[in-house]
């Protein structure tokens, strides 16, 4: 059942607009891949080319060794056996739920009714719903029916086009988890397209970030989060703090003082990145900052968000070693974003000492 | 009422009438206006029931014996068969043609698709009896059922093409993608997913075409094909207000209701709107490739038949007649009379539609829906039935044989056109906007004027224009009801073409076509807008 997907140098133009400018991607059998990117980055076009709704201008798509597309010569969608769940489910409004789920099953399929009931079971829907119409179901239920309909084909590959974006926040996480478990248990290779980075990071074994029709970076979610290729990818996958620094021997001198980095070989000027949760703040008396023995800052704004409070901290220039940091830090004068547990969050105007946990990531180039 | 200071600006003269209509003053301010509006809506709805009441009353008056003798005779059977065959043959052909054309113009890469779409709607600007006039010129031997089916097809297919094309544009292509990913080939996708979605459009359009087939007079007289409507007018012209014509019109009304019931049954109860949220992506166009030449043939052929033939014929007669056919002393008064009737009728109909349109948006309810249904029902009755009813009712009144009776007939026939447009217009002015205006210091009357009427005005104007267009091209009721000496464009055209003076009739036909063109363009634009494009 499990099959690997290979994309090689996929190009696609719409008139003068380049939608895809040479995308290579390989998806391991039985794995879950999430394609993320801002709108207009080409992710949906890529998905539609894999599904066979559109043919690439150039490039090759192969699934389990079978060539599906080579430039404009493409196997049509209905001969590919690839499951597809669109953004809003696209259930057929003129058919009942049973008609929808069984749509791809020929009338003479043995045990058709049992198969439909089994599919409803798989997506955790009550078989009593089979007689209902799509508009009588909630958004989450409609998505599940769309999934059951696609699963009926026993697809080798399942494509999900932002299937959770129409659901409300609570339902979204639980549906996502249920779908991931279901597809994992069935061993179906899955590709999810989304613009929601949190969804991508939690859903997938492999995350591929797209931008301007190109695949910028692909890899394991944690690797991408901690070691993004550039500031834009870093920013897309979560809040980030990017600082200019001078590297030497595995350490960086920057506005936060001396910070450990994950690249011991690099020397000279570079950009380093920290995630806000790596910064820890401790409230200190205002006079302490004058000593300048560490990195201090004043809280200029607090944004209460429930469990986590986001603080804006402006660095205070003392007279100690941190103040004598090399030239780049002098120019760096933006507010730092710090994630602090709400329980002990310092108040606005408080003086804090800032420490860095873990290593900072060094951007190449 | 004086306790409600907001009413100060209202017309004091209305208050006695209001008191009658308002049994419970506790209903408050909104109840005040509602009752006044409700009373007006009630009057219009009762008026709308007049033709149906006439048919029932005549049936009772005539008595069963005479009625059955008049109804169950070979002539009626022959007419019934003719009419039924006409409907049964024409409507499905129209539907197939409309779906094929709509698919070609909306879903394929047909060269010049937008131009073809417009050319396929444009035949609506040519009145049906001008179509048959053109065909009689081109092929004088045409007659009977085959000719009736062919000319009806050519004259009426745009009524189906318009809604089907709009529905095709609106369809969510995501559904077709899903069906393809479930292993269905292009043909299977079309028949199992696309076609069922077009059901509402096909049903509605078919009903419209069917009702036109039942009501049309001029087209079938000219190609010598007898239907109920032509027989009723014949009877009316020979025996005047005889029971035979009345009985025939009773059967015709039954036919209309049969069509309405059939459509309601075929429409079913399914919901066809998109289920999901969010914007649908643009549908992709199928490449015709080498089939493009074949695909071009169908719209090209239809454009030649439905536009080319009438325009060619008109051109030919105008050329043959030269300057002599432009008798300005006749054309001028005819144009003035037509425009006068159209303007007065459009105004009267729009005003009459306001109360019901208002109620249906601001105060919908069960009684309101029943009353509204009366308004729509009367529009689906043939003009000949409406005219007969008005003749019977007004014959002893001073308004008999005056323009007032003609205008009343127009009001009844075209009420739905005005109502639908007005409803849409008022729906665009939600009551919240009016309330916002009130909170900004406007009196209710000022708020109504400055917000609601301002927002509803474009739709009201479009509705009035549609009514005016209908009146300009109306023949049957005008022939039967107009006072002596009235010559509208349509009746003048009819008089000349009945005398086989085709050249003299041509200028009138040309003016009718030219007057109708802007409205047809408006219809075309509107159908594009309802599709969200």
C-alpha cells in the first residue's frame, strides 16, 4: 500500500506569472509531509499537479516508480488513484452522505453497504448520518465525510488541501490529530497543504516551506524550527529574534552579550537567531542595571495571552562588559520579544536581567 | 397614535384608513405602517386572483352540462394534443441545446466564448412573432407542428441558456476535482456531478419556456399552428364573450397549473448551494483541441438561425420597401402610444409591487407567503386569460375599452417581474441601515427615503424596465383589450403582417428589436452578476 512520491524540477506558469519555478521534493512511503507557505507561494498549485488536476509545464512526477507526469504529458486525475480532500470538503450537495461516501465505489462492489459503514466508522461518524444531506452536518463532520469519501478508493497517496482551516480552533486540533492517527494507522502516504505553521509542525514528519514558487527548505519539523535556512523561514515557523553578531570559536558576541551558537567553525560577522522561549527574564531592582555585569532590559510592554505573557523588553546599555560589545550591537536597538509564564511575568516598567538558554542558530551565508 | 412622536411626519390623511386596518393599536409603531402596507398588499393580491376567480366563476355559471359539452369535444382534444406535443417536444430540445451551449461558452476554451454568450442571449430582443414573421419570409411553406417546434426552439432557448450558463459559472469546481480524484472520467463527472447541479436552473428555465409556449399567440398564428391560445383568440374575435372561449381558457389555466406542479415536483427538495465556506476557485476550461471547429458550429448555427434570419429578413424588407415604408405619420403616434403605455404600465406595476416586496423582506410570514404566491401565480397565466377575465369584469364598467383596462392587464401579467426586482432591491437595504439613519437623527420617513429607497432604486428601475420591455412587445392582451384606434408597435406590426404587407411591417419590428436590445444587455449583465463574476 505504501508508495513514495518523487517530484523533480516542477515548473508551472499561468500566463506571465510563474507559479512554480522548479520544485524538487521526495516523500517517503507512509510518511506525512506538510507543505507550508504564505498565500501565493505555489503550494496549492503543487498539490493540484500531484493530484493531476493540472499538468506541469516541465518536470516529472512519479509515484511508486510509476511516472504520473512528465511535462505536459500527464496521467489524468481519475486514473491516478490519489485521494484528495479539498479545503471545504466539496461534498456533493445533491447526494446523501451515503451517496457521497460511496460515490467512487461502483454499484456492484461486493459488500458495498458494509464498506460504507466501515468507512464511517473509520472517521468516527455515526452510521445514522448516512441518510442525511451534507448541509445538515457541521463543518467538522463534513470534513470527515470528505475524508471517508477519499478513503473509499484505498488511495496510495492522500492529499489534504487546508482541510482544517474552515474549522474553529478547538475542533481543528482534535480533527487534525484524529486524521493524522487514522492515516498513519492505514499507512497511507499523506501530503497536507496549509498556511498555518503550527498545524504543519504538529502534523507532519517532514515540513516543506515554499516561497515565491520555490521550495526553500524541507526537513523534520524540529530541525526546521531550530535551524531555519534564513530569517524569513525562521519568522514563518514562529516568532524569532534575529541579531547581528561576531562569531568566534562557537560563541557569538551580540546585543545580549556572549551567547553559545550551534556552529563552532564560523568566524566573523553573521546573523544569529533565537526563539523567544530561549530568553529568560528575572526581575531585578532598577539600580542593578547600572552595574552592567550582565544583560539588562526594561519591560516596555506586556501582552497577556493566558498561559504565556509576551513581553517587549528594551535593552539597557550599562557600563560593564556587555556594553563594550563589538560594533554591530550598538546599532541594534529594537525591542526584544520574550515569552514569559504569566504567573511570574514582570510588570510594565520593571527592570529585568536577561539570560539565554541553549544555543543560538547561525544563518548560513 | 399620538403617543408615538415618530409618526408626526406621516400623512395624517392615512389615519382613518389605518384605524380600520389596525385592530390592535398595541402593535406599536411598526404595526402601524405594516397594517397600511399590508392592506395595500392585500388589495393587489386580490386583484391578482381576478383571472383565476373569473375562470372558476365562469365554470360555475356555465353549469356542468354546457361546460362538459364545450370541453369534451374533438376540437378541444385536437388543441390539447397540439399544445402538449409542442411542449413535450420543444422543452427537452431547448434544455439539451441550452446545456450544450452553456457548457461550450462557460467551460470550454471555445474561441470568442464571451461574444458567443452574448450572441446567444441577443435573440431575446426579437419578439417571438417577429421570429415567425422572418421564417415565413424565408420559407413560406413552413407550417404545423415541426415548424412550431423549430421556431419556438429558436425564439425561446435563451430563456434556458441564461440560467444554465449562470449556474455553470457558479458551480464549485472543487466538486469536479473531487469526483475526478475518486476515479471518474470527464463524461462520468459531467453526468454524475455537473448535470444534477444544473437541475434547478434547467427546471426553472423549462417552466419559463413551457409557459411561453402556452401563452404565445402571434408566433403560432403566423405559421398556421393551432394551440389553445390561438383558438381562444379566434373564438373571442368571432363570438366575442362566448362561453366557448371561456371554457377553453379554463382548460388552458389547468395546463398552466399542470406545468407549475410538474416543475415543483421535478425541482425536488434538495439543496444545491455550495455547502462549504470560502470562495470557490475559478473553474478550469476544458481544451477542445481539434473539436473546436465542431464546437464553434453549434453556437454559429444557432446565431444564424436566431439572429441572422430575423435581421436578414428585416433588412431585406426594409431595402425592398425603401423610404416608402417609413410612414412617419403612422410610426410616430405608434411609438408614442407604445412608450406611453410602457411607461405608465411600468410605473403602475412597480408601485403596486412595493407593498408586497416590502412585506416579504421586512415582515415575512405564512399569510404573507400565500399572498405573495398569488402575485407570482397571475404572472404565469397567459395574457389571453387575463384579457378575457378583464373583458368579462369591465364590460359593464366605465373603464371598459379604455387605456385603464389595458394597463390593468399589464399590471397583472408583469407583476412578478417588478416584484422580483424590488424584493432584491429592498433586501439590499437591511433594516439595520434604516435604524442607523434614525439614530443619526432622521425621522422614519427621511430614513426610508434616504436609505432604503435610495438603495432599492437601481433594482426597482431594472424591474420597471423589464415590465416596460414586456409591454412594448405585448400583442395578445393589447389586441383584445385596447380601445379602438390604439395602435402600438406590436399591433401595427400585426395588422400589416396579417395583410401580408411584410415590407410595411418591417419598420415596426425593427423599432421593437432596437428598443429591446438594451434590456437584453441588462439581463445578460445581471445573469453574470448573480453568478458572482
